[in-house]
C-alpha cells in the first residue's frame, strides 16, 4: 500500500511537471502590455475614435456644444464644444484637443450652421440646421472628421449654440 501511494504521488508529480513545461513554453507577458486603455488606438488603424468631453472650463460665455443625439445631449455627453468663434474642443483618438476654428457661419442669417476646424492631424467640418430658437438655438446636423491618410468619420450631431 505504501509503494502504491509513492508510485501514485510520483505519477502526479510528473503529470503536473509536464503541464508546467507546456505552459512555461510561452514567454511570460508583462502585465503592463496586457492592460490597454480603451480610449487608445493605433493611428494607422484607419479609424477615428471620438470620445465624450465634459463642458470645457475654458469656455466662459457664448458657445456651441453637440452630442451624437438628443438623449446624449440631455445627459451632457458632448463630443464637441467651441467658444463661438475661436477654439473648438474634442476628444479624438484618446486625446483631448483644443483646436483653432478656421471659419464659422453666422447662423442668424440663413438658419444654417457651418464650422471648419483644422490642425495637422484632423480636418473637422460641422454642418447643421436650426430646429428651434429661443435664447439658445438648437441644431441638428453632421460632424465629419478627416485624417491626412484619407480616413473619414461622420456622425449625426444634436446640440445648441447660445450665450
């Protein structure tokens, strides 16, 4: 009986050792390389990640800010904000960016909104139509982002401009 227990223990030890050798054939991975930021993206992947931003503290007076839809707008999940003519704020490919507005239309004249924003990495176009106007003007439209490599991202937007 004693020999049977020793034989069985040796058998288990050898069986466990073979499993370990099989597993140890894979090089150990550094835990830092396994954990990835969900907002990070490979810039050559051909995709543009647009993230939510909180309302920028830099904006003190008049502004325009947009979400993807009315529900996100009411939940304050904005994807775009600007200070009515100078600087636009977005979170693109995991980075919060402050970009200079190239042009912005006078929405009082034709009830249409157009904005052009450009930097070295992105060309952004905002186009919208006024749907309601009181103290703040509500708009629906589209936001288009282009990268120099030809990648294009377009999304519907809903939001407001006002003082």
